[in-house]
C-alpha cells in the first residue's frame, strides 16, 4: 500500500508497498459501490482505496492558514469574480506581511482522481476520493463502467460558505442529485479551467470556423485587471500562452473568441453530451472574456476523463448518457497533438510535480518529470514569464522518469492540477491520468516551509501535494512492473 513517512522523508521502501499496520478498511469511510465499478467488479478498486489511505495519512489538515477567517488579510483576498486577477508577486507581498499563521479551521476540501491506462491509452481502472469536513478521512466515489457516478451531489464552490456551512455548498452543479448519498462542494478550478477553454477553441478549429495561425484581434470593450488591454496574436500564440505559462490575458482572449462565435453554450452542451456533467464554463463576460467566478466548475473525475480523450483512446472510451459511444474523435488527431504538445511545455512544475524546486530540503520531491528546456536558463534555473525559480533543475531533469502533460492552477483558496503521465523510454512503462482540486491555495503553508526561498516566485502550495504526486507515481510504476 501507499504510506506516508514524516514530511519531507517519504522513502522508496515505504512507497513500494510495505505494511502500514492500518488494519482493515473502515467501511464508514468508503462509499458503497455498485456492480460495474471499473476494474473492481463491484468492489472498491485498489487504486481508489490506496489513494484514500494516502490522502488520509498525508494529513492535509496540518497546514497553516496565513489568512485565518478572523483576519483582515482574509477579507482582502475575497473576490467572488475574476478570482485570478492577483499576480504571484502580489500574493508574495500579502503573505510576507501576514500575521503568524494559524492552523486551518477544519478539514480541507480535496477532490482527487487517478485513471490507470493500458499501453494503448484505454482506461483499465480508476479511483476518485473526496475529502472535506464531512469526510475527514476521505471517501471513495463509486463509478460505473462509463467512469461515471450518480452518487454525488456536486455543489458549487462558495468562498464564505466553506467556513459558514462546514464545507457544504448550497448551489447544485448537476440537477436531480438531491438524494445522492455523497455531498461535495467542488473547489474552484482556477487556471485548470483553461483546459475547457482550449478544448473549445480546438473544436472550432476542427469545425473549420477558425484556424490556428489566423490572427485574432482581441478588443475588449471593458478593461479588467484579470484580462488586460487589447492585443493581436494568432490563435496558436494565445493557446501557447494560455497553456504553457497560464497567461490570463491570453485565456481571456480565447474565452472572448468563443463568445464571438457563440460557442460557449454549445461547448457546455458538448460536455453534457460527453457525460462530463460537472465541466461548466459559465457566467464569463462576453465583452472581455473575464469574470471567472464560482459558476465555473470542474470535478477531478470529469477533468481526468477529458484528458483521457485528449490523450487518445482507440475505439469507444465510454458510453454517453444518451447511449452513444464517446471516442477521442471529439477532437481530431491533429488537434490532440497540438493540445498534448502545449501541455508538455507547462512551465509551472510546482504542485504534484516540484521539479522547479529541484534539490532542496523543501518542498518534497513530486512527480519525477523534467522541466521543459524552453524555461531553463544557462545556470539551470527556471524562469516562467518573468517569474524566477531559484534552483538548478538539471539534476532532476537528468533523473526524470516520466513526461507530464499538465495544467496547474491557483488562487488563495484553490490548488489544482491535472495531467497525463507517461513513462519515458526504459523507465517503467506506466501511463495514467491524475487530477487534484483543493481549497488549499496560496494562503496555506507548511510549518516547515522556509521563511525565504531563492528566486522571486513563491512556492504556491503545501508540499503535501508533491508528496501525493510522488506516491501515486511510485505506485503506478510498481503496478506496471508487476504485470506479466
């Protein structure tokens, strides 16, 4: 089983399946599953239960809050719309002036999924775990053969409601789930929402409505701090900026492009038709592409399923609610290659992966991927869109075992990442999708985080996410090695 050693000291021996002494699984912590669970024949899958155990033992509740609810700092971070308008340096200044951090007031919200793939990219097993004040030790979500569930009442994120209602939301995301046995408020997805945006843009490319190399003149009639002023670039350039260094301005341009072609509502309907019912790009502003608020929703399961399609599945991936087969042809092979290529160039390797912080005592090692060379300077350190990391990543790049085509996201109360993991040649052969959404954003820290770090870019997340990434990958490596 996956187990967790003290922070910063996760050992390979522990990861590779030594007994934890945990005893039998507490059935009260695990949702009842139905016949047809992928890879489990009606039982909780191995990957699901080991994910839950790992999340429980990582003790995410031990983080410190740099903006506890009674502080003026907390009020200064409240922003129901345009939630990503603050820049990394703004947050660094805010938190450097913060009072002594306090323990988090309750169990954090975490929504995590791993979909295991075979060598052809087909799902063979999956695990989704939810954690919240209601499910303090985590609860496994039962899924059927279509990697779908009717057993969760998904609620929209509510910044104040997380405190007031003990993590239970009030606005339903999917109708008709009032009697579902599991109730979970989805964390705001932050910049992982750009997966939905770029998927919608590539759908327009495939339909012949736009071309990747045509110039789009972004002319907002309202200027926002999130989106910035007018610009003129090719669609491909906007996509590169949106996905590889998470440019909000470029992403606003792409959202406005979707609105210009009246493609937002059809995009949301496409997600519904594919059975990805929690993926909703709602209430954005058509005049500038901004207004990114809590009506924008994503679950880890549906996000992982979307990435499964982007990765490419031969034949039917699953059956949609309308009975039709869902295949990777939802995007052309050319568009999938573009999408994957951009995700592999992601500059921010600092959540499930911590490669940008290679070699130090903090944060803990994460997924063993390499930082893309486009961001690595002559001294081996990473600079992404002016944000300087201060560690030489070349040693970690040399030891890399996987490629990671991914997208990160953060605001003060969001930490999110989702991506496609594939072993490099000769490095174990594993292939899987991982997606994690949480409210443990930039306002939360670890007790052992140094007071200062090299470079200008602050470490944005608790290192427990990096530990989670490393543990998942080590388990997946062993899973493949054990196969005949």
